[in-house]
C-alpha cells in the first residue's frame, strides 16, 4: 500500500506562488502515474496535472503556463509548482498515485487559498 503525504498549501495573495509536495512511502519507480487533483465544496474533484514514468505530463488548460508538475526520484517526491495564482485556484489539492495493479491511492489533501 502506497502512502502519500502532501504539504505546501496555504494562504497567498493573487499573483503569488506556492509549491505543493507529495511524498510517497515507497519508490516512485513502482508508480506508473502520479498527479494532482483539486476540489471545491459542492463540485467534483478535477485533474489538475499528471506525470507518467516516461515523464509525459498533462496540465489542465486553465493552469497551463502557470503550474508545472515534476518529480524528484531521489526523494520519491512529486511536486506542483504553482505560479501566478488566481482566486479561482482556491481548492483542496489532492495527490494521487496509480500503480501497475490498477489501484489508485490518494493523499489526505492540502488547502490552497488565494485571496487578497
């Protein structure tokens, strides 16, 4: 079972940056895809960005050019660098890991609030 621990959320003003981290309990080489979802109250959880073993990445259209997903294999950690944050980016952000068995694991979530 893979355990994921997120960190890095917080309260920032519009235009500022945050970096979210997702630390995995085992080598991320055993995980074929990792990603970030976000959710606001009353709405579904949406994919923000994902990265596969071959370093292929996908980013939600509304965050392209502002958010970047990347990994540090030496630390078994995935990151989401968020620049030029907007109020509409406010949400709980969840880390997710897909393993070869077909199981999906979720982190506990970290709150990101963008407000002046």
